[in-house]
């Protein structure tokens, strides 16, 4: 999945390997949308891009090692464990 911060749209894949993967993915993208709402689209894009560039400057991956991606993934997994896991056992 991905989040289009210019249009404020979450794009999902057609299928996921599990309900858990689907929920964590949606939560991850919601975290991005929440950041964009708080920061505004222009500031979000600027800070996300800078974070990706910082990762690249350290020899890491723009997307996978981006602090925004790491934060969104951590929040999504915590939120899944806290609120959603018990609903899908």
C-alpha cells in the first residue's frame, strides 16, 4: 500500500496474505495521513523527503530507513496488538 499525501488517498493492494497484514498496512498508512493532517501537505512532503535524504546520506534506503516509515510501522504494530489482535483470533 501507499499513501498519496498530495491527494490524501490511501491506495491498497488487491489482496494480502492475512487479515493481520491488511490491518497493519491500513494502520501504517493512517499514521502517514494523520501526520499529513497535523503538518499540512507541504510541510509533510518536505520533512518526509528530508528524512529520506538523511537516510540516503547515511548509505541507507530512502523509503525503508525513513524515520516516518519506521514511526508508522512501529505505531501500526503497537495499535494492532493493543486494539485489533484479539478481534481476529
